[in-house]
C-alpha cells in the first residue's frame, strides 16, 4: 500500500502572489459575463506581465471594471479559463473543494444504478475548466487540458479524496501539455500520482455490466462513459434480435444488447485489441444467462469496407448500431464528416431487416444535431427506406451541458 501523493506534486512551485491583470475587448468581456469560461489571447488588449501557468488572472473591461478571475496559461491560445465571472471572490482550496462537492452531488442519482464508472467532473460544465475526473470503481483518472492546473492539483485532489476515498489516482495529460515537458518537471501522462501502481486489470460496472478499463492506454480515459444511457436504451430493444454493433470498441453496446436478449451480436471494429477486450468483457459477464446465451461474433476491419461486404452478402440485422469516432473537430471538416455519416447511414439501412432499428451516434462537436439528423434521414430516403419513430438523445447526467463547446454527442434512434 502506498497511499501517498507523488512527492513531486506536493512540492510543486507556488503560484505568484501577484495575479496577472488582463484588459480585454468588449466582446470578450460580454462573453465572460455570459458565463463562457474561455479567454483567447487575441482578445486581450493589455497584459500586466507574463505570469506562469497556474497563476491567477484577473480580467477587466475597458472601463477597468471586474469581469472574471481564472487560471492563466501563457502556453495556450486560451490564455485564461474563468473560475468566477461578474463577481470577484477567492480562488483557493475551499473554492475547489466546493466545486468538486457540487459535481459529486450532481452524480448522486447514478449511485443507485449499479454504476461505478462515470464522469465525476466534466470540465467547463462543472465549473472546473480544463479538468476532467472519471471514476472507475476505486480508481480516479484525472485528465488535464491545461498546464494551469498543475500548481493547484494537489489541493484539488486532497478535496477529492476527502469526499471519495479512492485507492489510486491516474494522471492523463492532453497532447498540448505534453508538448511542454519543461513545465511538467518530470510528470508523465499515465502516471499513478496517488496510491498503488496498476498491476491487475481494472474493471468498472455500468448498469450492472462489468467492463475492463485501461486508463493508461485505452481511448479517452479508458472507457466511453458518455454512451451509458444509449446502451441502456439498446438493451430494451434487443430481445430476440440479431444485432450489428459497428465501431464497437470494447463492446459496450454489444454487452447491453446481449443482456437485453439479443440472439446474436456482431462487434465490428478495425482495432483487434479492442475486439479482444470486447470478448473478455463477454467473459466477465458470463454469469448473466442472457449474455452467456447470446452468440458473440467479431469482425476486425474497416467499418465502411466490412459493412459494404455484409451488404453484398445480403446479411440483415434487426438492430444496427453505428457509433464512430469524431469525424470533425474543426468547422472546415463538417462537410466531409456529414458525407461519412451519410455513407454509414446508407450502409446501415441496407443491412436493416424490415422493421429493424438503427442507432447512429455522432461525437463530432462542430456537426450540429440538425445537420446530423438531416443527413441520416436523406441517406435513408436514398436507400428507399425513410426513417420513422425517430428519437434523439444527448448527454447523460454526468456529462452536463452548461457550455456550448461541450455539446458534442448526438444519438439518433429510428426505425426503417
Ligand atoms: N461505440 C463504442 C465507442 C466507439 S469509439 C462504445 O460504445 O464504447 C470509436 C471506435 O471506432 C474505436 O474503437 C476505433 O478503433 C474504431 N474505429 C475508428 N475508425 C474505424 C474504422 N474506419 N473502421 C472500424 N472501426 C474504426
């Protein structure tokens, strides 16, 4: 047992006593007043001095009135992430403790659902811009998107541990942070910064289903926590059906369908390790009779190619789930992304048995829900199978949406 923090973290240099004063454009001030937490460099008219990452920055408007206070990062195009706007107030350990307490309180309803894998702190939407904390049973995974959190990290994590007694905390660093090793003083992405090293495979429970989690090498922080409610919905639709789960990763939707009584589930992903993990996840849940009875098949291939091949073979499924990775991160990629969603929808509908259901998700942030829906519907029309009984879902309770940039997930359920 080694339930202590990495000494490096406890000895992190203090922030400067003097905060950086930033005078900003009127539009930036208005946006911060409205609660948008980001201040881009180009919207700063005057900067008192160049501070260090993590120093506090106080923002003023042209008339020198207080606008916001937040974390300063000289290495990021987002120069300041606001913690308080419109009304000044302290930013200290008590402040962080309160934000973390509120985040945890928001998730209370989840604890009644046999779920110990969920997002505890969702960055901007929980008032902790640039910090995500995911819980996987007794392990917390803290993902940072700005160097500005580093001087404050140990005090935040002490608050976290007071509220939830984790046995381990894993640190994940964004790509942009990893580009500044000189600011990391030896901290590494994937490092265990508190508690025991990871020796065994970690697991978490989602709605009573067990999943392996690899917080160091896995995608995101180890599991796609954002699809929990959509998986639960799929479970309700699966009885007696033949299911195709494209872009299956480690089989989240596949397991849900199996427990819901699907007779056969095919997981399709280009990643063989992800498919191997999905097979292990079926084994982990083999004590559930419906999971043990469902036939689980895997296809390791490009989904576009494999689905076209399945169409050629005249395969039909009663339930087709398509949950690809983000196709667009910038506006300039939206057209191409919509084109890909259209192709996938067309392929999926051609694989759908009469009266079957298709579930299509998009986690491309710049793709609007309207464009996504329209593209999918148009593809269905082209395939001669117009969609009906369409419902759309968005974010679950642990991925709150207080902030436009965090509105990425769209999921469409429809019958054709
Ligand atoms: N549906 C999953 C999450 C999907 S993440 C869940 O519920 O957890 C996206 C997945 O798509 C990854 O596993 C990745 O390996 C896979 N992938 C990316 N591009 C692909 C492609 N062209 N063909 C097949 N799989 C692909």
